[in-house]
């Protein structure tokens, strides 16, 4: 959204500045903000890591990342030099309690040159186990005390279960104000995810039918065609439920199910999301096998290539019980959604990379047409495509051309690429700009994180108590285990399979 107020002088400190996240995502996003003239006039980036490195080598590595991963690659030499002048490197072992005041001296040096105290943003692009050390380091130096001007950005995962999430919150809120903490989930920065709010609350067309009287059920699919790649060590301790459902999919569910906010104030929007999580029906331990399915991919082939099973991936135990697929059924016990099932599924090594929400409406209450006319009749549906082809598809019934009365489904489509003819900003561009502006609307609050963990906790406990006896149970390139189809078929439904890329052309 446009922002007419000039941004104040800002220093962005990236802990883990030499790591993969900064290289692939953060610096390319910041460079694009620079090209769009959206960064403050007085702005500096300080990368912090233990490895000794000079500014020139650090900038050269970051340039490689921009040239490989930016949506505007490769970087223009002149623009890169202008941007790189804002970037510096600080070798500092923040995990060592005896480390010196190098960071505070660096901040003072920049602010002295600008002649004013800057906003200080500290981005923890580091493994979860290092967050406490970094937070303690900042508190000891006293560089993040201004509740209005100083902010702390924390990457997911926010704990690995309810107890660890609550412990992390106690740690952070014991050192910083809640208003300073920005828990970042890059999924919320995606253009189409944000557009769910605009679609629902800027248009009066759908809101009157956005409830249990007209909607039969909702499906949310986040599919990945890749395996665990280089993340086997991390993923084997997480799994699909922790890695995707607890954050990404529940966040999308909240946007679909939330009540209209009174305003677009950050806490008002987040309050409405938390209301949804509070209203979600708890899954009792004895109900888990009726409401949840897990799976793990085995060996198979895709696009003519033979691919390993999950247990053959680097960093993964040969008898790992970790799920790479999860399908779940939830209910929201409130006036709007009572009795409407929400089906969620996510997995790795599925046929295609796609994220979409499918809203399936109830049949028309009366069919006045002859039976022959409605052979191809289908219920109305609304599909919100989050990636890769962002857009919205509405399926309606229409009379087919000809002298006979025959009804058939037709699609009304909105595509971002066709409507706006511009490239959408990357998720991290949107979220980093919101951090610069101090807008926490798209970031998770502590109570929201804890509510999400409470929802998945019974599933985690049940799955850990009874190891799976049939893993691996779906081959590479399939849509998951047969049990996932049975989960939804028991209610008389079936999964809508997203179109493969060649079918979308």
C-alpha cells in the first residue's frame, strides 16, 4: 500500500548476515525496495556473523545472491553500487557472553554520521537454537530498548511444540515489549494471501453468502513438488505438521474464516484471526485417526527421473517416522461456520507445486430443469490461487450453445498477470517494508502462535505416541496416501486436484 510519510533513518542489523536466508531472500528483497525508492534516504544494512570478512567480500557474495534470486536479476552495476554503499559487515560472536560492544559502537558510528538517533531493526536470520543468545546479546548491550523505534524480527519456527513456543515467548517478552516483536511468516506476504482480505471485505458480492447457509465445505491445499533438498536434518525433527500446518495453512484458514474487522488496524485484524483459532473445535486423542492422516513419500519417478524416498535423503534417519504429508479436517464452532468442514492438506513430492483455497458452495435448493439438461451440472465453487498462477476462479452454470437446454460449468477467471501486467513483489519485500514502517498487521502475535500450537498439539502427541507402521505410504509424484482420499470421501466429498502447469496454458 502507498505510504506518504517519509521513513525515518533506519539501521537494519541482520544476525546471520552471511547465511542462506540473507543471501537468497533478504538482500534480493531489500535491493528491489531500493530500486523502487521505498527505502529510507538514510538507511544502512549491517550483516553480523562470526566469520571474519571484510565489506568488499561480503558485498560481492550478496551481489551473487541478487543476480541469482532477485526477480529483477541480474543487478544493474550502477544501482548495485549505490545499494552496496549502504551495506557493511561486522564480525561478532553474539553467542559468546563475553563478546564486546562492537555492535553498539557500529550503531553509534552510523547515527553520529547522520546526526540523529535511527530506528534500529534487528533481524534474527539464524537457527532457532541461537535466538536466545542473540536476544540476550541485544539486551546486554542495551541497543533495543526504544519501544517505538526498535524492532526485533524473529523467523519461524516459533518453537517446536506448545511448551517451547510459550518458553520462547516468555524469553522474548521478558526482554522486549510485545509491540517490538515481529514474528515473520513469509506466507502472509504473498500477494494473493493478502488479497483474500481485499476480496472478502472490499466487495459486498460474496460476504452475504460467506457462511454455513451457502458454503458446503472448504479445501486448502499447499503442495510441493520438491523433497526436503538440503533441509533433511531440520525437517526430520519437524515434519509437515510443524513445518506447514501450524503456521502457513492455519494462517490461510484464519483469513478465510475471520469476521470482518472494524478497521485495518494491526491488532484489530489479528484479534479477528485469534477469534477463529479460539473457535476451532479441539481434536480429542481418540478422534485423531478420524480427523487426520499422515504420510511419507517413498521412491518413485517424476519427469522421467528416478527420485529417492524420504528415508534415503541426506540427514534423514533410515527408519524415520517423520511425516512429509498431512491431511486434516477441522470444524469452527461459531455462528458463521458451524458444521462446515475445513479440509487441509500439504505434502512434499506431490505432482505439482501449488497453493490454493477452494470454496465449494451448496447445491441450488431447487432444480426446475429437466434431468437431461443437468447431466454435467456441478456445484458452484470459488478457487483462490495463491501460487504459482495467482488469481481467482469462479465456477458457475451456463446454458451451452444450441437449440437444446443443456447446462454446463464455465469459469470466470481473474489473473494477476493479465489484470495488472506487472510483477508482484516478493513476499519478503512486502514484509520487510512493513517492518520498516512499523506495521504489524501481517505478523503473528504471541497469543496467535500459542493458539495454533494448541490446535495441533493433540495430533503431535498422538502421532508421536504411535509410530506409523506403513511408512513410506505414497510414491513420489502422487497426491499422497490413499487414506487422505478416504478422509474426505467419508463425508461424500473428494479433493479438487489443481491443474498441472501444462493444463493451465
